C-alpha cells in the first residue's frame, strides 16, 4: 500500500523515491557495487528531508537491494 498526501491524493516523496530506486535496481540501471549518494547528498539534490532518504535506504537494505557501508563515501 502506498502512502499518499491526502490533501492532493499524491504519493509521498519517500514512496516515489523508493519506487524509482527499486525500479532502477530491478532494471539493472543501478548495478551491484555502484555507490549511491549519501543520504545528505540525495536529500539535498531532491529537496526532501534527510530522514526521508534514510527511511528509503533502510527499506532498500531490508529488501536486500542495498548494502550499506557506513561512512565509506
């Protein structure tokens, strides 16, 4: 189930970002071993809260689509 912003009935940014990254992994656009931006960097680029990106990355790690190397960037 996708979270929505009830005022506009549109998906929340975190859900959209999660879907986009998940699709990039499944389509082979993001290949194994490729570094993703830090949560701070991606949040800044997308103009969203860092906690949004942290939650997305945590979900992707839980799904086995992302392996974290804390502080390795």
